[in-house]
C-alpha cells in the first residue's frame, strides 16, 4: 500500500500534474519547466524529486543537461496505470492545454543561456 499512497500523493499537487502533462509531450529540463510554469527552479526540482520517488518520472544526464521524462511504469504498476490514464485526462482544461501547447516551442538553449 505504501507505493500506492506515494503515487497518489505525488499526483495530488496541481503543479506536479502540470509537469506530468508537459512531459507527455517531450523530455524537458528543469529550466524549461521553470520557464513554462513560472515557478522557481528549486520548486520545480522539488516537485520532480517527488515525482521521481513515486516512480512517475525518470531523469537522464546528457552533458550539461538533466533531462526528465515519464517513467515506463515498470517499477510501479500504480504509476503505470495512472500515467496511462493521465494521457486522456485534463486535455480540455484551459491551463493544461496552454502549457502543453507551449512545450514544442520551448528552446532550452535560449531559455537557459548555457
């Protein structure tokens, strides 16, 4: 039951749901998420850590970047089921649709200026 509660708590925050919905579109770094959501980078990082601990998100280091993407669900059946359902949920929510429409135009080189 512990892993179920962890997944449910991770998805109980609106900002974490926004992050998951954005990651459905493409792999993103913290600065891209920070820019799109308008939240501080440390807060985005905290949210990503919670999502990662719940098995919903994974990360991969690539040079200077740490890329975040949705987990495949192999470590948590609860995460897998909820991620699968979230693909079909909330797309008609104006705030979610505004964010997900921004995702393809996010340019980390320009946003992060590295």
